[in-house]
C-alpha cells in the first residue's frame, strides 16, 4: 500500500505549462476534443443537453447480477493460518447483513487433507483467534474493560467426518482493551503481542492514565513536532509496543497465563508495529527471540521513512540489537528461521521514498554477517518466510499485475557484510511457483507443502496448498541453475462460490500497448453483463484510474473499487497501469516522480485510443472516468486539459488532489510530497513543478460534469481538497455534486456508506451516459 494508495483500490513528458501537445501527436492519437459542457455563467443549476434527470434511478440487481449490495454482503475471508501439525487451517471470516444491520464475525476451520467441509465457530463479540497448539485455538475478545483470552479445544482426526469445538475455557485477561497482534512460541511457552501504552511503558497503569487524560479538563491536543495526526486519527499520549507473557498448558490439561507483561521495547523509544497499518507482519517470533521493524526514533517521522530492524530476547526485554546498517530506507516483513540462527527482511535503499525497490536482506546471526540477495531482480517482494531447514526463502511479489509465489535458495554466508555479493545466477532470481491472482499468507507445512491464500478479480480469498516441494527444494539447492516448478496446486476452500454462482463475473483480459518513451504498458478490460463480440448494441465505457500513484490494478479482489461491479452495472471497464505503476519493474514505478501530469497521461491517452480502435462495440460518446487519490488527481488534471480529447461526459473524483501545493503543507506524511514534487512546497524546484502540474492552476479550463466524494477523516488528502474542487465547479456553473462522509478516512469502510458510495457513483454516471427512460 503506497502513501496515496492506501487508498482506493489500490508521468514525465516534457511539456509547456499549459500541457498542450504538438498537433502531430494529437492527430497520431486520433483523439477528439473533450468538451462535455462549458459555461461562463454563474448558474450552477444549468444542465447540459445530454443529462438525463432520472428520479427513479436504481442500481441494477437480480439473481444473475453481482450488485453493489451483493458486494457489501459477500463474505470476507481473511488469509488462512495452519496449525503446527499442518492438518487444519484457521480462516477469519466476516459477513454483513443489511437486513440485520450486523457484521457477523466467525472463524472457519478447514481440513487440509480431507474432503470434510469447513467448520464454522461464530464469534458473537468478534475478537482475534490464533493457534496455541495443533488442537487448541486461543480466542481474545473484549469484555468489561479488558481483553479476555479463552482456549477452545478442537476434536478432529484426519479419518473422521467432522471437526468440532469444546466450550471455551477462560485462560486469563489482559489489563486493557487494545491488546492485539498475537504470536505464540510453543518452544518457550511465550505469547508476544502488541498494545498501546503511555510514556512509562507499563500496561498496568494504562487505564488509570487513560482516565486522567480524558478528565484533564479540556480537549486541547498540543504538539511540538510533526505527525500530529496520521491517516485518520490525531496522535494522543500513547504509542504501540511489543509485550510478552507466559502462556502454557499445565499437567491437568488446563491453560494458564501469567500476569507479568514484559515490555520488550521499554526505554528504547521504539514503537512497533509501525502505525497505522503494521500488524503481525512487522515482527517475527522464534523461541525467545523477537525480530521487529520500527521507525527510526531519532528522525522526524513525517518526512522520513527510515525503519530499522532489531532483535530482542523475551528473556532480556528492553535490550535490542540493531541488525540494519543505518544506511537504508524503510524495512518490512522481518522473519526468523525456526532456530533463530538467521533473519531476513525487505529493505528499501532510499529514505523518504516508500515505493523504492524492496530488496531481500539476510542476516546470519551466528556469523554476524548481513548480505543482500536480490539486487539484480527487478521486482519488489511483499512478504517472506524461511523454509523448514532455513536454506530457502519463500516469498510473494508483484509481477505484471499479479501477486505471485516464488522460492529462492539462500547462498552461503559471505565472509563479511555486503549489499552486492558476487552470486551465482540461481541465487539472484526467484523461481515462480504460482503466477495468477494475488497470493498472501505463506506458511510452510510438514511433508513438502506450502499454504497460501489467494484472491482474484472474480473471487475473495480462498486457501490453497502447493504440494511436492520437498524434492523440488532438494533439486533446486543441488542444481547449478534455476529450475521450473512442476508440482501441484490444490484449492482447499470455496467460501464464496455459492454466492457468486450464476453471477458470471469477468476474469479480466490483459492488453498491452506502447506508451510514453515507447514503453510497454499493460491494462485490463472487463466486459459488461450481456456483452457479445457481435453486439450491435453500443456500450458505455468507464476508465478507472488507480491511486498511489505507485500502485496497480491487479488480478485481485477489492471490496471498494471492484471492476466487476462497474461491468455488472453495464459498463465496459478499462483499467490501465500507466507510468508510476508497480509490478512492472522499478524504472516504470520511479518514472512518475516529478512528472505527475506528464508521462502517465501519454500512457492513458494511448491506451484509450487502443481500446476505442479495438472494440467497436464501445460507444465513445458515452464515456466516463473515475479515480481515487492519485487517480482523483488524474480526474482533476483531465478536467483542466480538454486537449487530451478523452471526450468524457462525466467524471468522478474520490479523495483526490486539487491544489497540489496545499497538499504539500496539509498531508501528514510529508515525505511523500517531498519525494514526488522534488522538495518542500516552497523550494524552487517544487514551486516550478507545482505551477506546471497542480490541477488548481487549470480550473479556468474545467467543463465536464463531476462528482466529488471525500471523507472528513482523510488526513492523507484533507477534505478541503474535495470541497475546493466542488466550489470551483459550482462557481463555473458546471453540473457537480459533493458527497461527504464525516466518519470515513481515505477509504469508505462502513457497510452502509459503501452502498451509498456505489449508488451516488452510478446515479451520477447514469445522468450523463445512461439510456433515456421510455
């Protein structure tokens, strides 16, 4: 998730300040002028002639249509986690009901070597579940001002025909309501978790200090440094830390938990997991060792991304050892092998840039040597795990709009630490095991198996198992060159198959074309419900523009910006991954820096022309576009540049940039603006770029009807960005609508708000490109 892309799902052509292209290029692209509506009056009620005022508008629904309501109510499986025996997988699950106005939480237990259907355990009060042994699940749930921890014993044999659960037994309680991110080490009977504490780092005093803070007699928030607010919350007096506590089963078979909660980071100034999105992937536990990543405590967090990796012992809390060199940028996905003799993590080289290439770093804890192993691989890994014997790394990484599963053998430890070891080819480029959909949640299982979860454009997460890895691992380590994996991949669960049956979701089709600087650019198309290649009917078309800008439209499920929802509402969907997109190599990702209004729009225009030339079934006079975050910037930029010739009849901007200069002051993660715009907003280089590429400077050219949606708790892009654009549109007399969600951040997460979001978007488009009612 990139800064602006945390976003929604999810340029550099030389030009004049007015971003006008040479006549030859305009003719080459064959694009007509975009003038949907132009008014010099101050009458905001004036409507263009093609506007259809349909007071009876309703979203398309039916047994064979996947509607926005279906999307919101569809079950949402998380990533699966297997037990140590590798015969059961636990999957968190939630499902919302508009009828009951309730979001039901549960877990499913699915056998991995049996045809038995998954067994569901409802969690009426929500909470978190995790394994503490192969037949016991721990359930942490809030109750009466504490987090209570229960043990749920399971009954299951591989030759039986059912999984069942015993009644929960209370193990113990945490003294707060915010304990989370649990990882259990059976080897040392230690539970590691995170919680929010005050400056003293003591869990036992949190409630007392919380009460004193709430009763301080005023509501003032006072700051002496930046990061006064982050994502969607004002920063208060507490920060996150890692704790450990003893947890074991006694000789009587009952589980007990200690009351001594040791703060592993006390006195260090470290905060982990890294807020606001850090979780269990920000630390790793093996025996008594805990490996974690944390923002550099000595640098201003708002304009630095540097994170350091440390290792600490639960036996010696508060005394971590740094493993990073001190010359890196951000780090993520720290992992330990099973005996804590090796550590690995993902490391970015540049401080201040969160979308730099993520290299894999290995640290030999026995020899005290650190080395990088993927410098020559032009992809960024997302997550890592060690093989059972610690000789290989399994990883996920984005590759051409998919998130694939790879394996990479670890080379022998060099004599000294190095970022550029001289390695044989087989150690430089991972071998792909799975190359479709979006994989996550890797976990090694006994008997040469690998567990992972995968979603796609047509389905939320399901659990899969790769088999036949043991012999492949041996061959890979023995071979002098890389090998091709020919093992099997088996789907274990089908959580939403019944609900999606008959909906006929489109799997998406890739297309490629030449973009800026003659680069190969990829995109997706999804065909509308009822589409036929022999269609005489002309279909409306929507261009979806992703955020980030360092992000991508991937073969991945989304509960917010789901391309199939647009297709099932009757639109031919085009989703292009232009300059700035990830998963296509670092050069393309980096090329949008200081060029937001340049090369990406050469790509979008060329891709748009390719689509219109290739699909005569599209009605180019019924075209609309939508984008969020950087995609919202793109919508506002297109508004100001009718010479681009998209001919859109209506636009939709969600939480987008309007005044880029203002955003450089108001956003909380200042490092993002400083990187993308070449400095702080008052620096000469930035000022020049802002004059050239800020949408607010081109408002006089705006003409197209536009919907604006913004969340008031969006601190990445303040809601005044959306309000300002709306005020401009209204004063120009351009049909426009503003939808504000006071309690939403950069995303729309509330179930009811999500349905309202979809209603407003499709109602708006219908007014301008919908078919007139009889």
